[in-house]
């Protein structure tokens, strides 16, 4: 019998699908990093923006497309005793709380957290000393589209810390497309003029989605062709629109559905049920003709994609609605004459 920790890691469907851990788990894991061509380009831009004195960098991407993941990847690369980079993920702070957060994050004195004047003096000394020793200071603001105007203005002023020839503080503003729209407002034109680098993270295309799913399954110890059919992967891509967060949610719940029915590989019909359960606005009929089969006697093609590295995305905990009761209702045996029984 597996230790309790191993049983938790494998999940309820791990043994059935031959997985040693949950491949679409809801917590970050650097082993699951996936970089398609566009993600690599964004990573390179962010690496450049934080490793050289560039000032402001703008990262735009839809919710769930992997912005936080890429930012964490850059931070792990820049981890050095010479550098200091603060990652702010809560945009709902007021001005006083924002400066308290920065003072604590940059290890300034308690007085700096209470006085903006003291804060600016200590921060500048800290940044200049680090710069003289060959290090850089960075500030990453995630979910920046939700920042109030007053904080965007404070961040702009912080970006003014510079020598006669170099920027002293690198700032990355990461947010959804609304951030780009806000920067077009006349009140924020000074901030927009200071952006030295701009990059955009796009959703995966169909091929990248297939590689993303297959890669995560391999990392978890599974055989992709034995776990999802090609048509199931296509249905996931159609419903998720290439967004990694949604892909993870659909895949995890499709594996639960496959386990509940004792069916493998998971078919497009099971994926379509998950899509309906989550009310995603897309149904099985949205996929190309012939990609989703309702007839349980018709065999679907197994997934077969090129092996590539894989991406990890931080997700909110989501559980397929009604899946527990569904598992209880169904016997754990595949229906007679049905789809791909376990061998």
C-alpha cells in the first residue's frame, strides 16, 4: 500500500492512468514549465528588462495565459546575492500600505514604512549601493490593470530614480489587456512614455496545446497516447481557447471523469461533459466536424505529439461540479462493448 503522501500526490485517478502525480495540479511546480516560441520571446524580453538598467517593461496577456508563471521563471534565473527584485501580487493596497509593503520587501527600517520621505531616502541609498556593487534592483507589479491611478503615479515617480546615464530601478508592469487601454488615457501618458520594453503573451495554438498536455503527462510519469485521444485534446483546445489555466482545469476534471467511468484514454465526449459542467459557453458541437464522437462504439485516435518541455500555471482550486456524486452513482467498470477499456 502506498504511503498517504504518495496517495495524495497521485490523486484519485493516478493509479488508473499510470501517473505518479497529478499532472494538472493547482499549485506551481517548476518541473512543469512549458515555453512555446511566443513564451520564449516574452521570457527573453523580461530577462533583458530585469537584468539590464532599462526602467519600465510592460507585459500584457489575457487572464490565465501564464504571465505569473513566466515572471516567476525570470525571478528564479535572476536569483543572486547582488540583485534584489520584489514581486507585488496584490494591487488593492492603498498608498500607505503600498509603501509599507515596499519598505518591508526591500528590508528598509521600520521608520521607512511610516514616512514616505524616509522611505525614498533609504531606498535610494540601498539601490545606489547595490548598483555600485554590480547588482540591480527590480519591482514587479502583477495584476497592474487593477491598480488605482494614485499608485500608478507613485510607481512612475519611483521609476525616476536614475543616474545621469542609467536607470536605477527596473519596473515590470504585468496585466491584462485593460492595462494597455488604461495607459492610453491622457492622465497616464507620462507613464506610457517611460515604457522601454513591451511584450505580449498569447494563448497557445492547437499544436502548442497538444504539446503542453503531452509534456505535463510525461513529467507525471504517464503515456500521453494512453491517457487522452487526439479528439479529446482538440476539444480541450477548442473550449479553453489555448489558455493554460483553463486547459489545466479541463484536463484535471476530464481525468476525474475518465476514472469515474473507468474509460481510457479519455475521449472527447468526456471532455464535452466537463465543458458543459463548467458552463464555459462552448459545447462539443463547437469543435470541427468529426472531432467529437458521441457513439461509444467508434474508436478515437490517440494523442501523438512531439515531446517538448512543459509549462506550469498557478490555478485557483476548482472541482468539477457533482463529480463526487457521479462517481458514487456509477459502478467502476467500463460499459460493455464500449470505449477503450483498461488493459
